[in-house]
C-alpha cells in the first residue's frame, strides 16, 4: 500500500495519509463512469469531477491522462484474462477454448462500447512494447490449437492480434445493425478463425503422408 501525507492548508491540523492505491482505484472507477456517460474524449477535469476531487489530486495519482488510460486498460485486461483463464482451465478442446475467447471479447466490446473504443489499442501491447496480457492469453489458446494439429505454432501471436482486431471491428459493425444474435456473430467469427486450422491440418498431413 502506497501512502503520502495529506496536503493541508497553513495552520490546519494534519489529516490522515492518502492511500494512493485506493485513490487510484477510486479514480479508475470515476474514469469508467465518466467515459460511459460522456464518451472517449473525457479529460482529467471530468474524471476529477466524477470522483469529487480536485485535478491536483488526480495528478498526484497519475502523471497524465495517458497514464490513467494505461491503468484503466490494465484493469480491463486483467478482467478479460481472468475470464480467459477460467475458460482454459475448464475446457479441454482448443476449438471450444477459441470460441469462448471470441465470445468473451465480443461481450466486452458489446457491453462496454465507449471503453472498448478508447482502450482497444492499449490491450494489444504493454507499456514496454511487448504483447499485452489479453493478446498473450489468446495466443496461448491458439498455440494449443496449432500443437493439437501437429502444426507450427509460430502464427499464434500474429493471429491473436488479428483476432482482437477482427472482433473489435465486427462487433462495432454489428452493434449498429443487430441483424443477427450475438451468439451467431461469435459462431461466424469462430468459423473464420478455426477454418485457418484446416490449412494447418492440410500442411501437417502433407508433411506426414
């Protein structure tokens, strides 16, 4: 737990130290609420207002808006990865794991459209430029699919990035039309992704006639 002394005016008695971890969580909650109500262009002033704090209190917890958005993306990435982990541990078949992963992503894009619009680009890579937690978790699911078919799992990382982008773009289109149930949309995306494994099967059979 990180704390810092509470700032006080001259002559006023000192207050309790500020728990920065708790303050950051409070500000992330406020940011989520502000983005859901006002859209992706929300600034730190709106976040401060939603939290009932001053802008200086926001800057004490986050260096700038980018730092706040990175922390918000990390929060949602953790939630998505937790769901993906449950899927992997409870489902043996790679095909079922892949469909469930697509469904988890589609649900997030569908239920959190404003946050998804803002955070998607931050989900597929971490602050140091490496693949983000969500993409890495999906890549592991795809890697298992490649290995189950005796294929080279090298495409897993690029497929994982493509899958996140495909789900984002497709759900964005679907949310405007709602022409089919979301479950059918997930089936269509799963068919698109899983058909790629048929090519893996063909190449593996060609190597091992």
